[in-house]
C-alpha cells in the first residue's frame, strides 16, 4: 500500500475503531457485529467483538 494511502487508511481505521457501528458501515447478512465499510477507498469487512473491545478486519479490497 502506498504511503499516502496507508496514512489515510490508518486514520480512517482509527475512526472506525472509535465507533465500529457508524461511519457508513452496514451489517452483513443481518448480523450486527459483522460489518462492511469503505475507508480511504478500501472496502473492508470486519467483525466487532464488544466483550474484548476488538475490531478485526478480515478482508480489504482497494477500489
């Protein structure tokens, strides 16, 4: 990932980690904790685990 994109992506991921259910994210298959969002031009799919305050990105695709 190029440096400028990496910086934008990291900043956007910080915002997602502050509010993983916001920022234009949507639930996948009606599972509230399974989410999809576009951050800095990268489509990500992630899981939210409230019990350990973790957001795990399982797939990222640059568009």
